[in-house]
């Protein structure tokens, strides 16, 4: 395909033929289209993409000047360079008129062939350069467009990722709340059905009813505290200075009924002087999880059931809390798995395997502490026992 399309407009056939001859002879990459009138020229410019127009001035119908005015008034054609080529309108005023309309050149005949060819060559060169520049520009524009699209896509993906991780965090939060709610809910249900049964049997005693009601009220409070603890990801329990023994006793009280019903004895050996600045409610939740685990394990043994809770200051001047039971301990090959989420040896109805995982996160991440679990052998009242022993280490201040 030829690179440049020239439209030559002349009503005199001889002129058209000689121009055609010239161009064919000297300009390789030019395709010449001929028109015999202004009207025909306008029609052609609608259909073809013309690069240069060589326009005769004196023509019947639309003359060269009017044709040029039409071309210049149409956005589609206004940028096509126009060269007037005339034998008749040589005077200065016509030349001026031609330039005023917007022609790039005004050539008058007779004109030497090589002079005309040279001029055309010059314009062709400029047009080709322009085209190349335009192509580079188009490519740049396309590349830019692509880059913008890519960036938008990345942004969209990032938003989706954020959304996904938000949903995952939300799921985790709901899982955590559900976990902490299972025990208190069943406690409330047990208390309520106990009262109902006693009423039906006619053996309900005021004192017992009152105690059960209090238990229900306390447990409901615990439910709402759990929500506060996990409410949203930005929620942080406020740091507070508190007495450790009080918090340990609060956790024990929260599971008092469960402990009594299962004939478990809790033996505490607490340093009542320990005061620390940390997250008291989170610590209650953690201790409740550990007491609950011991209770679950103790249910399976027939001998006496103990949970020992000790608190003291260790050699490194850190606070230590240990929760030990005499339920036999954890299988050695499970010991390094128990903190993993959803690790459980219990039936689905009794455990989902989140208790120790939540406790680990609370102690490590929120409370700047450490938690370890091991099996321990010990003697109590001259009897040897074995059971799981959880050690929580906490700083005095975070
Ligand atoms: N005191 C313990 N004695 C014996 N085994 C224990 C004790 N504490 C935890 N485990 C073991 O560790 C596992 C994981 O405990 P974790 O508290 O994470 O989950 P779970 O109690 O099974 O279920 P969930 O706490 O979600 O209701 C338990 O299934 C149990 O096998
Ligand atoms: Mg548990």
C-alpha cells in the first residue's frame, strides 16, 4: 500500500494527465486520485483519507477557493494540507486569498516539473514524519491506557482482598464469640430448666430459686462482656490496674456451678498482693477456658477431682499463674497441637478445639504474656497424681 494519498483537482483533463504522469514518474509512495470538479473533490474526501490536495483555482461550479473553504469548514477535512496550483490566477491578491483560506502553498504555472516535485516531496516528508509521530503518540496513549487499566485492576483486587480478609476476621470473631457463649448458654439453660422442674414437682425453694436467678443474671452479664471483648477488630479492652486474686476468683465464680455439679474441688494458693496493669476481662475469659478444659478432662475420672490454681512471682520477677488438674494429662503427641485452632479430642457436641487457641492469642498477643502446657506429676495429701499443667506468665505492666 502506498503511504501517501494525493487528491488532484482540475477541470482540464490535460492538466490532470500531466500531473498523473509526473507523480507516477517521480513519487514512488504516492497514490494519486483525480477529480475534475470541486464537488467531486468534496465527495472523495468523504470517502478517502487524503493526505494532500492539489487544487486548481479556476473551475466551473465550485471554484478552487470555495472548495477550499468547504474543506476547511469541515472538521473531518480541515487539516488536509491544500496546495493551489493555477495558471490563470497569478496575481498577488489571489495568492493572499489562497493563504487566507488556509492553503499551505500557492503555486503558479508555468512551473518546472522538478520544482513541483521537490515541493511535493518536502510536504510528503513532513506528512510522513507527522504520521510517524502520531503513531508513536497513539502507541504511548494506548500504553498509558493499558497501564491505567492495570492499575485499576490491581486496585480492585486489593479492595477485594481487603474485603475478603475483613470477612475472614469477621468469621473468626463470630467463631470466637460462639465458642465463649456455648458454656454460659448451657449454664443458663440448666439453671432455668432446674427451677421449672422444681416448680412442677412442687419442691422449689425460695433460696434455691434466688440462687439460680442470680446465677442466670451473672452469666448473662458474662455473655454481654464476651461481646464487648470481641466486638470489633478495632475494639481493645482498656488497660486497667487490678488485683490478680480477685480476677482469678471471678473466673472461678463464673464456673462455680459447673465445678460443684461435677464434684470438683478447686484448691487455690494465691499471692493476694499481686497487682498488675493488663486486661482483666480477657484474663477472666482465658482462665474460664482453662478451668473448663480441666473440668472436661476430670469428668472422665472416678477418683477425687482437683483443680489447683496457684499465683506467685517467679525468679525473673514475672507473674505466674498455674492451673493444674489431676485428670491424667494430655497424650504426648498431642502436646504441641493443642494450641492449634480446631484441634480437639472431644466429641463435636463438647468441643470445637478453639478454647486453647483463643487463650493463646489473648495471652500472647493482647496481654504480652506467655502460655505453656505440659503434663505434670505431683503429690497431694500423700497421693501421687498426674495431670495437665498450664502456666501463664505475665508482666506487671504492659
Ligand atoms: N486439662 C486438660 N487435660 C487433658 N486434655 C486437655 C486439657 N486441656 C486441653 N486438653 C486437650 O487439648 C484439646 C484442645 O483443647 P481446646 O480447649 O483448644 O479445645 P476443646 O476443649 O477440645 O474445645 P473447645 O475449647 O473449643 O470447646 C482438647 O480437646 C483436649 O484433648
Ligand atoms: Mg476447651
